[in-house]
């Protein structure tokens, strides 16, 4: 059975796993996120003894510092958690002397109240939906445990070895907690804006609890648990930006088909060249006439030139597609990750008319998940009294 009742429309949201950022630009994001949470994490005993004006001044100064440090990165919106400000603007791209610059936010809060089962008869109470029969709670538990298992503690931030490709491979084969008409059937069931939003609302709190339980089971120290949450937040934002970049490509299907045709040509020419090289070796072994050997050698030379040209064409088509995606976002992802996402979205577009709306909904979910992960880390900091001590001999540091 499906969700016990049709899900109400919830503000923007959506989901999907996450890829490896490129070496250039991505490495500094997690330390900046950590800095953000260290500044907004408050030691209750110290923080609450300050008067309201002092706290507001410190909060504003910290927000300004984070804003300057994260400017031009997809985590730029994290400083708004300091100010408790208004909803943040959507991701976009601005043009400057050095080219396109991504600006983006974690997310404005999303209502993740689990959907009710349905309208009740007079005098009866409604019953909240607690689980879905296709995407079951044990999928959420398994996903959380997998994410924690892929985290490697270290200085200064640790590493989270997850990507969209790895998540796709894991749940395309294992499918723990997923049931339905095979992988394709489950995707058809899940990949609709309302369903993505409903499942997110149903399970987001359970997911965050599961991450913390799995962290405790691994005996991660509290500071590493916070860093893990920050790593999940970082990957979620980066994946959201990349998905929005894919969704912004005007003729995604046309570019994908062109790349597929060129790639098939590479395979075809390579196959022909392999056969001709084999034939040439046989002629030489059998001591055939030199004219026949020369003729076959000329064919090898011609096919080798065609093969090099086919490889160049394929590389040009790959670069064009990646550039089109990066024009709308995803600058911090490597080419292979962006191409994987582009192909993944294109396969959905070929069978599901609303796929672009679903991709954008997924990006919204990922942004909201990033916000919640960051806030959970903040709450842990506050509970532990982890606000850094004031700097001696200075003001407003």
C-alpha cells in the first residue's frame, strides 16, 4: 500500500544522495561551516549572563565575519542562522570580471510536520501517518548508518566519503528498506514533487535522530558528531546547487543524446581498429605479400586518426555539457559527478514529464536538510556549553 492517505502540499522540498566536490574551491567550505557553528554555538552559562545589547552586538559581528569568509560559496547563507533573519533568497548565478559566481543559501525553514492520515468523520480524531510502505523507516535507519560509517574523523574537520554515484550504487543493488516493483518502480513512486515533500516531512526528524544514534554507536566524540553533521550539511547544499545547475540546462536531452551518439561512435571506431590490427598481425605472421600488408597498415592509420578525432569530439561534448550545468550551479563538483547527475536527471525526464519539478523539489529538500543539520550541531554546541571564551584584551572579536 502507498502512504495511507494523499499527502498535503508542503512548501518546497526534495531529496537525493550527494557527490564529491572538486579539489578546487570545495575544500574550504567545511572549515568555514565549522567556524560558523563555533561562533553561533553558545555556552549557556556564559552567553546568558550577557545583556541583550551585548549579545546582539556579538551575534552581528560574528555574522559579518562569516558572511565575509563564505562569500561566493554555496554555504554563504549559513551566517543568517546567527541573525535569525528572514527567509533567504534562492540560489543563482551572477556575472563578474572573473566569470560566473554561485551565490546560494542553505534554506529558509520548511514545515516538516508529518502529514495527517486524512479527514476524520464527525466526532473522530485524525491519525498521523508514521511510516510509508514503499520507503520504510528501516531505509532511513540504514541511510543514516551508512553516512556515519563513511565519515572518517580527523583534523581539522574529518572527511565524509559519500557521493551520488556511491549512494545510487548502494541502493540500486541492496535496496534496504525499499520495497516495490523493482528499482525503476520505486523511483516512479518516489520521484514526484508532492511525494518527495511528503516523505521528507515524514522522516526528516527520524533521520537526524538516527544519525546521532549511529554516531553514538560508533563512539564518536561530541565534536566529531558535530563535524559529521556539518559535513552532511555541506554535501547537501553542494548537491542542491548541482541539481539546480542540471535543471537549468535548456536542451539537456539534446546534449545528452549528442554525447551518447559520439560515445557510441568512439566504441564503433575502436572496434573496427581492433579488428584491422588483428588482421594486420595475421598477414605479417603468414608472411603475406608486402602490398597487402601496406594496404592493411594504411587502414590502421586511417582508423587511428578517426579514433583520435572521435575521442576529441567526445571530450568536447562532455566539456560543453559540464559547462552548461556549471552555468547554473555545481562549480564545486568534478566533471564525472556532474555528468552522472545530468544522465540521471535525463533518464527521469524521458519517462516522467514532471521530472524537472521533482529535481527542484529535491534541491529544496537538500537545502532544508542542510539547515537542520547545522541547527542540530548548534543545539549540541549550546547544550555542551561550547561557546569560545572571549578574546582577552579586545572588543567585539
